[in-house]
């Protein structure tokens, strides 16, 4: 399994809502699923205060890469880019 972990700070809630409503279908089309999608975050480390955390799971790295390089994702990615500040990492795990 491979996981994408995303930290998000929302600046335009209305535009971000459009993205949140549209992206699950794209993720599912490429075999991904949401493990966590929440703004209920408890910080345990000083200096790190994420507003929202998303964790996605894909069976393979190839599926994750194809999802985020797809035309379907390209059509909506500007909504996330224009409405948030975000950071993401990809990790392989069990």
C-alpha cells in the first residue's frame, strides 16, 4: 500500500468545497480511498498546527501517480491550488 498524507490550510472555503465534492470520484476511479479527511486535529508536537489532514490510500504508487496526473484531476486541481495552502508527502507502508 501507498499513502498520501496532506496538510491543508483553507483560504477560500467555497472554492475548496467544490474541490472536496469533486475529488473523491477521481480518487476512487484510480483505486484510491480516503482513510482520514478531517479538521478535527489534535497537535502533539510544538510548532506544528495543521488545520486539516487528509490521508489517502492506494494499492500501488503507479495508481496514485496516475490519479494525480490524470485529465480528470487536472480539471479540478486549480480549485485546491487557489483555495488552500497545502503540503503533501507519499509514504509506502503496510
